């Protein structure tokens, strides 16, 4: 049986969380806390280096170590213990970094700064530590369809393509999925305006995932509470909408925003999280054309499910309930895509991001 660690990013702003938590997975998918890395403010989103030796965490703050803007921290991972050792940190150039990805070669990290509406590319050194930014891109112009949330640009996720050539930035404030070509030699991103697309007005695109076959992609829209299926052109990074469905059941009129979206490893289903309705919406993917069909929704057993993660082996899903300090484990029905609660609750303060690492 493979051995796995689960790393959880959190918000420390309420005072209950100490930082980044590490759990060890048993054969049934149960988790035992084994370590916590302290000394970082709001390590809300994480990424793991392709070699499995380093972890990166954004500090979702307006100022870090006296420097305006957020920061990206690099850690060395001790595989036997799951403990994290801080290596260094670098500024992300803008406030409120909320998402980070590391490219497949392990040479660069790409960060989306939500509050600043900007994107930052940082070189990764041979030992896994970070160098200062090699490229900073400022987005301009919110659509103002939602005056409170779209008053300006708000870059919300940096999504690297399966072939490691393209970065798609979901900008909630601009209602745009912005396509960039990644230059790993120069450490820069080149904007491809022709391949970029607008979402529906006021939709607020947030997170994004690619289908395993490389032909489709799926975006969750935070303000519109929808999931959009796209055809994806791997050569250009171009997107064309297939269909869009609500994440909420018909007749629901309560407050809600969406957060995260993931395609199952077998490519048959896509899931999206609802904050307010406190559910995961489940869709079946038509692999012939990439369209989605609503299957059902499943309570996450807590409040404000932010990030969630499907274990790489595809059997379990873990939902991070930010405002009830819990992570709930579900078993995935491979035939229907539906989720069955295992009946165990993993306690973790203000969990907002889950990442898995195989260590044995």
C-alpha cells in the first residue's frame, strides 16, 4: 500500500490555526496529524514541487516582512516525518496572493494575487528555494457588473496546462480567462489575447481544471454559481464554451458563492464547491463532447467548503470546511460519481487548501 501525506493550508487570521498542517493517511483513507509548520500568516494555498521534495505556500496578506504585497514561502519536506523546514520567502509583488502552481520542470512558480489583481512568476533554485520574481504582470479593469467584487481586476488562480506550455489565469474582477504562453528560458509569460475568453457578465471565474484527455477544461464561477465546460485547444490555449450549469438546486434562493472545481482522475465526473449551500455539486462529463450533466449535490458536513481534493488514486474525496474547522472524507462511487460520507471528521482549524504527496 502506498504511503501518503496530506498537507493543509489554512487561515491564521482568526487565531485558531498555527499554519500548515501535515497528516498521514492510513489504509482506509483516515488521517492522523503528524506536524504543523508555524510562523506564516494565512498560508491559504499550497503547491508541491514535481520532485516531491519542496512545498510552496502563499502568505495571503497585504504586507510581508515589512514589504508591501504578499509572499511565497518555500519549505523542504521531510518524508519520514512530514515536517516542513522553511527555506526562504520572496515577495509576490502584489497583495493577497491566493493561488500558486509550480511548472512541470520545477523551474518556476506562478502566483495569482487576488487583492492586487496581478500575476507573478518566480524562479525556483536547484535546492527548491525561491529567487526574486522574474516577471510581474498587472491586470487592469474590472467589469463592475458586481460593484462590490468586480470594481477592479482580481486574479484568482494560475492554472498550468498538462503540456506545461500554457498558463490560464482566471480573473474574477475582469470576467476573463486570460491565456498566457510560458517561456521557461526567459522566465516570462506572454499574453495571448486571441485565445483568451470572457465569461458570462458577472460570473466571476475563480478556479479551473483540465480534463485528463487534454481536450476539455472546466471553470467554476464564484459569483454566478455556475460551472462552465470548455473545449480546450492545446496548441494555442484557446477556449470555447460547451455548456454552463448552475451549482445550485432549482429553487434555492439563499446566499452562496462557489470556490473550487476538480475533474475526477478517470475523467468521468467534475465536482464544484458551494459556500452557503455548503455542498459539492456533482456533474457527469460526456467524454464524446466534454459537456456536463448535473447528477446531484452532497452536503459537505460543515460550513463554507473552500478547497477540496480528490485523492490521486480516485477512491476518496476530502472537503475542507473553512468555518467549521473540519475536513470530511467521502468515498467516490466510480459508476455514478456520487459521494458517500465515510463517517469520520478530520479536525483542522480553518482549512482552505489540501495537497497530497506520495512518500512511499
